[in-house]
């Protein structure tokens, strides 16, 4: 018994939506010899250029160090983030030994004019104490030694030793640690960010790598959904007309996978189209309050040419670009307004024509819907199944959908808890089903103007 006035609190009847930044996850190689705390097969979250360089090192060699392409694209060209970088290049494995060579002192220092030198591997004849640091070119500079010439031996990174199998990764049977693409499972538990976009520049031209990327994207941590962005090789496919067959040969046909061809360039820098597409998607999502309802097609690339791997230029008019689009391939078009990404379809098109699956924009929105529902209503799991629970969930989702409709982010949406979806056997087993109806705004990829003469206007001649 209590004497006096007391009070209690009831939980709010509407649940606040859980929304986070769209996150792009890259698996590849980085010049980690340049940093002290090396992260190998470990997700590293970066919100800025400086943060990424300090974590991974940086060289303007995107062919050998693919994560540097991601760093440059996101932070230097598009200003979009965050990104999670997963480096598989291990200086203990992917290296070669360079025989002892003589180096002369220049400007009071000794410089090994090769990139990829592993500092701890340095040996200098007759010297035991010295200091090493990297210059802006990625060359290792040695100071604190005597003499005008020194004999130096060292190991150097060899990124070419990284295989597709190491990008794919798996579980280390001896330690239980994840490797390669398997590390994607650790992104959300570590950072509370969903791997919305999954990429492996250069390596994703391998159908085996692309297949694993797609599998990961379709079911992350058993609950979330993402989108894999892959490329079709410009080394082996040099004509646009051959690209669709390469796509079919590689079995690239999933709603959770986007296939791109060719590469693009800005000045002397070459980029995989998938990387710039990820930047566009991320930037569009941020501009629109975290809702990825706009198509990345017909949006500006940071490019002044489209190229093959060897640098040969590729020019596609709308007819050729549309041929690729009609086969579920995103490309680059320089027609009106400069270089633009061009293509609305995921790789399942034209084999699948369900608008939910075939459009990149609708796939992104259905991924968003799924991930929003999982993150927001996980807190309600194991609550008592009663009218309060059902009304709280349905009311909250309807409020969210109505807000998105009013802002033009979707055409409409509603939630229903129906008796026919919830038989007694399911309720007794602790299972409930809530139906969500959802209409995304599909891209207006074909606008037709009908033109005709209206003869009444000729009467103005007599006026």
C-alpha cells in the first residue's frame, strides 16, 4: 500500500524510425605497408579522406591498390561517405624479396625509389639503427645512417599475388576469423551500419567474385538486404555488342546485382564504373534525407571519357547505350549535359520484368524498407502478442509511409494485419505476419512527346 499520489509511465504508442547513412563496403587491396597499425581482413569505417589514408595508406595506383580507387572516388571526387574498407593484402604473404642494392645519398637522405617497400624488412649492411618514413610518392626514405652509399635489402608488396579466392574469403578453420567478403558479416555488429552497397573493384569482373557479392547482398546477417555493384571486364570484352553475352556467360542475373561496362577516366585516373555508381547512389540518398528513391541513371559522372582497361576510348551514342540497358547493363553516356551514368536496370533484366526487381531504384527502396523494418521493430521482438503490439507497429509504419508519400518518395503505402495471414497455429507458435503494401516511384526512363498539326492555327493568317 502506498500513501499519497504516485505516477507511472506507458511506452509511446508510436515507434521512432531507425535510419542511418547509406554505407558502401569495399573489399580489395591497399598499400598497408605505409601505416603502422595494419588492418587485414578487418572492416575499417571511414568518414573522411584523412581517416581512410591513415588507416589504409594511399597511392595513385588503382590497378594494384583497388581500395585507393574507392578512397579517391568517394572523398576526393564526390565527397560522399561513409565507406567501410576491407583490405585482404597481407605484407606477410603477398610480397617478394629484393636483393641487396646500393643506394646513394641525395639531399642528406637515402630513398628507395620503389613503392610497396615493407619498412620492417629493411636490412642495411653495417647499420642497425635508422629511421624510415614514406614520402609523397610512396617511396621509403631512410635517415639516420652514415656514409654516402648504403647496401640495402628489403621485401616489397606484390599485389598481383592476391587471388579471387582471397577476395571471396571464408572462415579460417584454425581461428574462426572471417576473411575477404565474409568480413561483411562483421560490419553491422561492429559499426551498426548496414552494408547497403557491396563492391570489389577489378576483382568483381570475375563471375565467381560477383556471385559471392550477390549472395552476400541478398541476405546480410540473416536479416538485411544490400546491392552488389560489379563490373564486366574491359580487358576481355572490348566491343559493346559483346557485353550482353559476357553477362550471360557469367550468370550475372540477379535483382541484388548491378552489372556495369566500360570503365571511365578523369584525366589520367581510371575508375571502374561500379565505384562511381556507388558514389552517385550514396550522394543521392544523402540529398534526399536518407531515402534512396531516385534512380542513379542520367546523373553526372566525375569523368571526361569512357575507356577500356588499356585506355582505348569508348564512345557510345544513345542507341548503343540503350542496347546495353536493354540487356540489364549500366553504362556511361556523353550525350546531353556531359558524361552521365546511363541505365535503370539491375542485372536480372530482361529475364525478370517485375518492377520490384528489375529497377535499381525500386530494389534500393525495397532494401531500404526491409532494413528499416528490421532495425526499427527488432525492439518489439518477444513482446506480448496483443492488440497493443499490433496497433503500435501498424500505426507507426503507416505514419512513416504517409510521410514518404507526402514527400513524393513513394506513390503510396499502407500496413494491414489480416486474420487470413495469421492462422491460429501460427499465433500459438509465436509467429505474426504483417502485410506491407508499398508502391515505389519508378524512373521515367522513356518520355514521348506526340506532335501533330492543329489546323485551327492557320486561321490566324486571316486575322
